[in-house]
C-alpha cells in the first residue's frame, strides 16, 4: 500500500483520539461512525495517490468544493431532515438483527441473502432506511432544531480546538488537512443526524425486549460501529458476519491500537469465511471471538467441483467481460480500461461486455460515456445471469470485485486492473494483475491463456467460505450460547 495512504490513516487515527478527549462521552459514538474512523477508500478520492500528488491550487479547490457542497447539503438537511424510517419485527428472539433495508429483499419479512433464517432459531429485526417509500412503517427522530444546533456547535468547537492545538504545536501536514476536511465535511453536511437518531432508535428497540445479542451483517460500516457501542454500553453481546472479501486496502477493517485505547467499539463475535481471514483480523480485535461461516451468497460453491463449459457464440470473437462491485473509485479504473479499449480498433476481434453491479452508483460522466458506447455498439451491457456470463467469457476483468474469485473458480481466466493514481487492490495475486496502461490486444491474449492452478483455486474456494458451515440463525445461536 502506498505511503501516502498509511500517513493519512495515521492522521485520521490521531484526529479521532484527540476529538474523543475534547468531546463529552455521550458524543463519542459520532466520532467512531465518522469517515475518519470508517476509512473507506472506495468512496473518497482523498485516500488515493491521485489526490496526494495534486498541486496546492488543485488541492485547495478540492477542499473548497467539498466544504461548500457539504454546507449546501447541510442547510437542506437542517430544514428537511425528518428522521429514520424503520420497522421493528418481533419473532420472540433473544437476538436483534439491525439491518439496512437496501440489503434485504424488501418484502414484509425483510429477509436478506446474507443470512439463512431457521424457524427454530428466529431473530427479531430492526430494519431501517432513509426512505419512507422503502420502510413506511414508522418514523423516528429525537433531533429538534435546538438539539441540531447545540450538537453541531459542540462538534465544531472540538474541531476548532484541535486545529488550534495542531497549529500551536506546528503539526499541520497535508495529511492532517485531508483528515480534517473529511471530518468537517461530514459535520457540515449534517450526516451525523442519521447516526444520532440510529443510536437512539437502537437503544429504544433494545429497551423494548430483553435482548442478549445485537447482530449486524454489514461488518465494519458506520452503522455497525453504532451497534457495537450500544452493545458495550448495555453489556450485551455484539456480533457481525463477513459479507465481502477482506483485503488490506479496505481500511475500515483495521482499527489502530490508539483507537482501541480510546474505546473505539468492536464486536464481541465475528464470523469470517476462513482461517486466512481470521489470521488477518485477529491482531486488530484482541477481545473478539472468531468463528467460521459461509455466506448464503457463496454456498453454491460448496458443491461445485469443476469448471463450466464455455459456449462460443460470437463468431470466434473473444468475449471480454468487465465486472465491478459498486465501489465508486475502483470502478472508475475498470470503466477507464473498458472505454479505452472501446475507443480502439478492436471491434472485429473482441466483444466488450460490461456487467454492472445490481447496486451500481456510476458517476454521471461515467454513466453517460457507458451509455454512449453501448448506443454506438462499442460495448454490450449484460443482462445475463452470472454463470451464463462466465460461460461466454474468454477473460473477466475487474478491480476489487469478488466476481474475479468466482470467475477463476469456474475456470474462466481473470485479471485485476490497476492504475498508479489509485490504491491497488490485492484481491488476487500479482501474476493476475495488469496496469491499465499496458492493456492491448496482445496483453489480453496473454491473460486469456492464464488460469488459476489447483492450489490457488482451493485457496479462493476456502476464502469464500466453501469449507465452512452456512451462516444460519442456528449457527449464531449455538456459537453465542444463546438458547
């Protein structure tokens, strides 16, 4: 990982710790749910070398734009924010599953493909959403205009005190400014409103029944930090389960020791796919118990024993399948490669096919370019099932998508593309990676002839949980000794 990323992460850690000393204890959960704690390079350009290398005028413009845009959003939220929409589903369970609506099927029972529910070991559910259209059961908020203003100025006062302390100590660095702008933008955009109300909503739900465990299925995203904090305060168990592959570039998985000493909340129980994932996380979770599981999304690989049969249906043209994972920054690299190849003279030799993630959030410019390329028949946009795409693909190209793992398990060649301007994903070994500037018909042919050997395929299969028990409510009840 690039040195600039490590320096920014260290500044974020220090900022979090200092702010925890300046703010009242009852506000600490806001710090641990902020972007300087949930350090996510997938959605912020600040984490990537392209930003670090910018000249001072360009960096100042980026800061100015971020802060101004946040102010506009914040003004809208100050007057327009109405709270959290939620549904509390009771199933006479000692476990409360707190889950965002967007990872459920949206039906009345709000089931998710992250967990297999068994009738004998049910879970209660607290389903929440920003949207009344998705969860129209009830609305919750404890933030009136007065409280919004009071807490807003308390947060700003703590930040102002930190700036003064850093300036007096001559400790202002460009990484510190990056961390500061991320945190201040989050405050100005009033993004903490949702965190505040979620904290109090979960507390209200926890008071309604004698729960023993709070469960999250989205690992270390911001709302999970809120859950762990409440579990700690109420002396309940807090549990989570892995849903994506864990690599060092996903910085939010790896809290620093200084944050732990400042009482950064962590789960008591963590279900992961494999021993490799467990070994990577254990040093950062000293008091967490780990258990192995397989997400329902991947349990089809348990019975998979060999490659699929490829269908050649494109008149001997090579089919290059591009896949993404709804991560805004890394998907930009994938799309750059796709559009670069689409603009070349490859039409007579390859078919360029784009498979969009179901939750895709393309930037407007990328969206327009993709649609224009599709309209000009430079590329295809797939609507096929994943397995059918694999059958037709001569090469699968992505950046940090789990689909690369799955492609290689089927016997389809796969390649991860990267660019020096962004954090490089280590989701697959370096032998199967290619710099975007090296993309050509010759390099495509070279990677088409590469396949994972049996040892690598076994590791991939293990790391998506194919040799671990299915994640069921029964498994959670048993592992947590809940009857």
